[in-house]
């Protein structure tokens, strides 16, 4: 099985003047990241900290999430005056998505970032932000997720042993890659073995489009594509680049079929053990890092197309209307409206406009 490289650190100076991660800096530092990522506890303190907190995620070291997570960890250590040792474990070091979700629920790890759609296996309402072709632009996304729709989802998450920080992190709009033929129209999905994350909504959406959806944890995606267990997958360009999926895929359709993010999840009991002043430090650092990561991901996804083309990935655009019509005629929107209920669906359509 292919293993992805783990954590790295890039200073704001490696990006643009605002601290955003540029594509050049992003690519230039990838090799440095690999060297920095070999340890399982990358951040340590010269003196024993009162609180050692573990944060795990599923993304490679070269992704902006881990750049900002390292900065966030350093900030927490500095502002807490060494009382908190905030440790970052990227690239599935502590297990698969499902493993880490179980660990953060039990308190074995303290924090975990997870796609709302995979979180839907525990909190069904979380999936609503991933409805296919719902958000046409980032203005709609952030209005919804920083507004009433996000508040609704966080309130549902809070009914479990977890809570979500206020600001959701960005993963970007998802694009479709295949190894057999390009996806131009809905019929091109017919029979394609598509890797999807472990999520009922993802599975139902691609099945509705005519594909044969297969759930695979992200840590196994490269090898599944390499061995042709699956023929295609879908992810934002930043993940396609950092995960080197272009090595085992030939075509990329700019479907923008779904916006995806990462809720920064905390184990309630772990967080409650922190004194109030340290809770404030952690909350502020996490939410501020999320806003910076959003800008990084937006810039990176917009800059990567040319680089991926130079690596052999062939791109094409699509007309979204036929795909949306296909989902509508297959009953996808109607089915999920019933599952989420009228109240939640109304919150979605407040930002997305009418879907069904």
C-alpha cells in the first residue's frame, strides 16, 4: 500500500505577502516536508507541558491544512506559555478516517478534522453541505457554513461526545478523475468504478449518476487506483496534487460537483479539562487557522491546473445543468430532502436556491 508523506512546516514568508501558500512554495517545500514528517510527535516542549493534545488528520504534509496546523500548534504553545503541547499527526498516522473518528469519540485523540460527509455516518445532518451541485460559488459556501446552516450542523454534532469549532476548514470544490475515459456528460459515468469516501450521500450521488460507487478510505486510494480496483475518484485539485493521484489517473473533469470542507472536531471531555483561559487560546487559534487555510486552499486549487497538466493530467470542463437534471430525475434531491427533513432542507436552499 502506498503511504503518503506526512507533516511539514512552511512559514508565511514562503507564500505571498499575506501569508497565503503559493504554488511555487507549496511544491518547493514538499521534499522538506517529507524529512520533517518522520516522527509521530512533531511538536515537543523543552519542559513538560500540563496538557498534551493530539490532533489527527488524513491529509498529506504538503496540504495547506498541515501548514496552518503547525502554525496553529506553535501559536497555542506560545500563548499558553508552554502549558499545552499541541501535537499534529497528519496523513492517517493514527489510522483511517473511521479509526480516527472512533478515537476522537473515545478520547484517545483530542482533535480530528473530518469531511462533513464522512461525519454523516455518525451525525446524518452533517452531510447536508455536500449535496451535489448545491453551492455555485464560495460566497454561498461561507454564508451558509458561517451562518444558519453551519450552526444547525454544529448543534447536531454537539449531541454526541464531540463538538465542532465555529469555523469549518476548506477542502475545496471536488473534481472528477478517471483512468479510462473523460467525463463530459452524465452518461460517461455509466459503469465507471468510482472511489468515494465512506459516506451514504457520496455513494447515492454517484450511483444516481450511473457510476458504480465503491467506498475506500483515503489512505488506500492511490493503491486502489494503481491496481484498478477502482477506475476513478473525485477530490479537490489540492488533494489530487498532494496525494500524487495524477500518477495513476489520466483525465480530470472540472465538475465542481460538490464543495467539501473539514469540521475541526474536539472531544468534549478533553476540551473541558482545559482551564477556561486555555480553552480560549485553543478556540481562537483553531478558528483563525481555519480562515487562513481557506485562503490557502482557494489560491492553491486555482493555481494547480497548469502544474497538473504538465504532469500529464488531461482536463475538460462540463455543463453542470445535465448532471443536475440527472440527479433530479433519479430522485436524488427528493430522497435527501426527506432524509434531512423540511427544516434542514430549507436552511440549505436559503443559500443554494431551489434544488428539487
